[in-house]
C-alpha cells in the first residue's frame, strides 16, 4: 500500500477538515501520514479518537506568500516537508489543498520532473457524459509553446489510461473552432505537431464539446484551462440553483421523487467527488485539492493519490515522455 503525505495545514479549512479527511481515508485503507503543526494536529486526531502518524512541520506557506521565495525561506513549511518525505522515499504521493503555487514549486523542485524539458501540468477531471474527460493544463503554465502542448497531450493520454481506464484515449486541442487552422499561432502550430505525434489525435475541439464526449483528453495552455475550469464550476452551480428553484414549486410528494435523481446529478458535478487534480510530469503522484476542500474532498483526493501510486502513474508517464 502506497503511503501518501498530506499537507495537513493546507486549505481554507485546515486542520479540522484535512485531519477528518485523512481519518476517513485511513478507514478506507489509505496509508496516510499527516504533515504540519503537531500541536494542532494531535488534538484533532484525539477528538476523533484516531491514531495516524504525524510529521511535525512548524511553518505554513500562505496564499499571499511568493511560492519560490517561501520554498527557500520556509524549509519547515508543511508542503516542503511533505515533498521531502516523497523525495526521500518515505511516501509515494502528496496531497495538498494549500497554495497551488507552493505545491507546484515544491513538487517540481524538491520531488523533480520526470522530463526536464516538460513542465508539470495540472490535469482536471470533468464529469462528462459517457466517460470523464481530462483537461490540462488547468493552471500551472499560463505561457506555453506548441511543443509543450504536445507534451501535455502525451501526459494526458497516459493519465486517461491510468486514471480513467480509457484505452487508446482520444486527444483534442481546445480552440475557438473545429476546423484545422482555427486558433492563435500557438494552436495552429500545435495542431501540426499533434497530427504527427504518437497519439490518437482527433483535432480541434471547442468548449461546448466537453459535454459532447468528443475527446477523452483536452489540451490547452494553463491560462485558458484555468478560466475554462472555473467557468465550468460556475455553470454547474448555476444549473443546480435553477434546478432546486424549479422543484421548490412542486408538490412535496413530487419533490421527494425528484430529489434522489437531482442529488445524483449534484454528486457528479461536485468537484469533491474527485477530490482534486493530478499534477502530471513530476516524479511522484501529486494531487492538488481545492482550497475550500471539506473532509469529503480531502478523503477522495487521498484515495485518488493512493490509486495512482499503486498503478505507478509517474513511472508510466516517464516512460512515455522519454520515448516520444
């Protein structure tokens, strides 16, 4: 069983929700080590009558801290200590709901990249009809080259195989039209490269195509991907709000019959169902959870990390990147 290091001080609801999520994940068989301030973690564990290993880390990197500077100035920060545990082989994966920038810096520098030419990329899972869709980059790299988009496509293809169980995944390039030649010079150049890459490239896809199940993997730059991710989250919230308003006018008996189906839709659309996004392209499993993660999201993120480590996601990623 792969051991996963949890940045117990990361996130808006730490350490109460992070510790609770770790305890829940442990009951489901995930091997978790908590990293953070022992004086606040231990009471939370005692309150839940749980006994999990704790590695003390006296500092925390806040959302307002400069990630690169904090990596140097706060070596005792929880995310840095957790990353070193992974680097030293005392854990096989890392989960954090704290500063995304800090998680990126700690993962890329302390754990290391699988390929020095390929920047790590955040891969988010979208609950689309048919099967989920992996979208990357979702925020790690605002400025990229066409070659980087090809690397993201390779990462995404491996991720879809391992994380989603999709054989020979379809890879699409996100742009403003389906026809070849659409997009900026970045997308046009990437299209040419992707046509000749060892992938099942299905061409350009638009934002609306995510719901049409036209690709298993969609690649874009980190700026566009992050805007796309947050727009989809907002759209899901609006849809659920309208649905709840609509059934509020129905008879109570009808509401009772509709609510279970609506609850299932809400579960599928809720980011907490998956727990977080994988950071692909580093030498170990790293899952970046939402800053507002509850215990449910933390537990699911730890489960994601454990499953990916068991399937050797980093090793398979390295093999594919270096052979392409």
